[in-house]
C-alpha cells in the first residue's frame, strides 16, 4: 500500500476514540457479530469510524476565491486535465451509488453498509470539489462520454460486485498517484489544496480494498479470477492509451505521464503481492512496452 505518514487513514483519527477512552472504544468499535461473517467486519467498522470522523466540507478546507496565478496556457491545460479527472470521479460516484446496496447484500455485512455510505459521501464531495474548481478555471464541467466504457467494464457482465471492488484497486491507485504528482506540479493554490484534501480520502479507499479484497478473492473461483483479470487488463490498456493523448498537456505543467503510469503499475504490483496474487496476474510488461514504443 502506498501511504505516507500524512495521509495514512488513521493519522487524523480523533484521539478521544482511539487512545483515551477504552469504554467508548469498546462501544463504538465493536461490530455486530455474525456467525458466518464473510468479510473482516471488525476492521471495516474501525475504518468506518475513521472515515466518518474525517468527513469535511469543501469550502471550509479550500479557498475557492484564491487567485489562480496561472498563464492562459497553463489554465487551459488544467481545464483539460481536471476535466478528465472530473469525468472519472463522476463515473466512480455513479457506480458506487449503483453497487453499494448489492455489495452489502452479497457480503451480508452491516459494517460494509456503514462504510460504503462514507465512501459514497467522499466521492460525491470529490465531484463537487472538481466541479467548482473547473468553474473557477472558467470552464463548467463536461462529462466526457468517450471514457464511459471504463465505468461500464467495471461493474457489468459477470461477478459484478467482485469486479467493481477489484477494479477500484486500479482506479484508486491511479487517482492517488495522479493527485500526488498534480499537487507538486505547476498548479494554482486551489488545485493544490484540492489534491491534498482528496488524497487523504483516496488513501483511505485503498486501505479499505486491502481489508476486503483478500476475503473476496478467497471465495472466488478460478473462472471468476480470470474474468476479473481480463476486466482489469482492459482498464489498464485503456488508461495507457487515453493518457498518451494527454502527455504533452501534462508535460507543460511538469507532470511526467510515463513516470506516473510506471508508479501506478508499481503500486499495483505491490498490492498484488500483498493480496497474495501473482504480479503477472495483469500484463504489466505488455503495457510498459506498448507505452515505450507507441506515442
Ligand atoms: Fe474520488
Ligand atoms: Fe476513491
């Protein structure tokens, strides 16, 4: 998992819950037990409490009236890059709203219901923040329908709930690496603060996947795993191809698109290792070669 001290999910958890009050800990952190629990409800509940304590209201964290200080060319680049990010986050929001009830029923977990409402809240806030950032840049957000296939691949077909959760391992890792690099790029103070705030949430989303995916993969047949592999492989190839067209834009504001993708794939390999999956589960090498050859 790729977490710094700053954005580790429990880094900002309220001390009154986790350190100072065992009575409250016992009361709030203990899950409703089930004899045949499928997921690790204890960990999910703890993450829910952390997620609930870390909710934030965008205008209180981000000064949307701050001066941009960008050249016109830089502003146009951020309109295009933030436009793609807006579409991806909006798709993520649509998908989580459609899938959370099904996931809760499938895994019979009340704790999952608590947690997913918080994550859906996070994604709604992300869309809201990027929408206002784009308006501030002078370009009201537009949903890019050419990217819609990504959302469809992640939760249609077979093994829909498993496919959704497994595919977010890639999208959340991609979002985290993109935000980390964007924050350090030539960007205005609104965009930089936006990235900083979103990064904390996205790191928590990755943490959630590392809690639930081992149990979900454990229950899945070989055919199911093969299906997930094909779906995620498609996502990676699609992302690699679409991001080629944004390479020059990214370079203009100091983001190295190839290094970004390389970082995402490395993080995925680490995640696969943690999950006990063969790193060759997804054809990383093929993607790297194609990105090196075709531009
Ligand atoms: Fe998000
Ligand atoms: Fe997320």
